[in-house]
C-alpha cells in the first residue's frame, strides 16, 4: 500500500486531549518507576506495525539514551520514517489516531500522531527529510533493538529550530534545552535566545478540534 495508513474521516483530525498522560520522569529513574514498563509495553504493541529498517527513534527518549543521566524525561515517543508506508495501516487497531498529514502543496512532509491508550504515551512519526535514518545505529531499548538517530542528526534538527526562533515566533523551551545538552555533547555552540523567544508547551484539548491538514 503506497500511502501506508488510510483512515475514515471520523478517525482523523481529533485531538485526544482528554487522555491523561502520566507524569514524565528522568531516564535515571525509569528502573525505579513504571516508566520502563510503559515504554516497553508501548514498543511491544507498536513495533509489529512498523518496518523497522525504515524508522528510527528521535526526540526526548533518544536524547536521554545518548546523554544517559541527563534528566531528559519520558513524555512521548518520537520517530522519523522514510515514508508513510513504514507504518502499517493496521496500527489503527491498537492505537488512537490524533493527526495524519500527507505531503501536500506547501507542505512537503508527512506526520502521524498516535496515542497508546493502554500505556498513556503519545507516539509521533515525522518525515526523514535529510536521510538521517541511513546514519542511525541499532540500540537496545529494553527487550527490543531499534534504530536510534545519531547525536549529530538530532542536534542539527534542534539547532535548526533554535536558529529560527524569535519573539514573533517562539519555540518551546524544551527544544532550546535539548539543543544545549546535545551541543555540549557534540562540542558545538548554540546561539543564545532571549527569554521571550521561548514558550511553554501548549496542547489543544478540544475533542471536537479538526485539523485542516489531516488526510483521509
């Protein structure tokens, strides 16, 4: 199936803001909390629906794995994928779908946002626009082996967001903090940002919200 996931209109564009997510904990606390169980449980449900050679872990969990005891927290799972076909359409049998964007005029990438209602984790898939999966290495995460984006690739993405930040278009504070952590690891400088170029994370919690970019 060339497009990967295909959804009926009633299943796309809905924000599951009502779903209570567990409080994030630092990576060093995972073994002493239920976070490791949640993470492995989510992966056990998710991985059968993925073409593993075509996806790689990125985001906060990947950063935490690269930095070990950095204090990065388990809030969600982020992946990059070569194309939408990397995710089986059958994933909708076990996961809720919050957003599904296909490439369209003025928007040359895809994005899929899932929610695991059992383990209370959000799972995001983004386009691999720069071929970073080819540079990803295998990494053991609990009982599973998955591709993990290279530190430099994650840093470049975070740095790009920092460079675009401004008072008129602020970025979430976590992206700036991630760039600083990875910059120290990579020995790369990160531009300083004024406080008013940063913002806190906001989420739409209206269950009737419909996304104009979501595909059917």
